[in-house]
């Protein structure tokens, strides 16, 4: 939404939320403006990089479903 020009609207909403709340930010990419937004509105933000997690087989499982033939 922010890349489509809604940044001011989103910031207005965030500024009017209660101080005590749970906030989560999900983004497929982490450009600088997303990192700035996270630092501004999130307390002690944690970034989880799924690419690194997927490279380690201990964190990745691929479910397999076997269906009976019709």
C-alpha cells in the first residue's frame, strides 16, 4: 500500500493507534523505506529472513500428500 502513495494515510492511522498494542509488519521485500517505517512505529522490531531459513533444511519441511488413484 505504501508504494502506491498511501504512506501518509498509513502513518496517520499508526499515529492514532493506542500506545499499548501489538503491531506486526509483513513485507515481501525490505527496502529502506520499509525499514524506516518499522523503526519508527515498532518497538524493538525483529526481521526474519525466510531465504536464510529456507536454505537450512532443519527449518524447512515440504509436506507431501499421496492420493489414491480414482
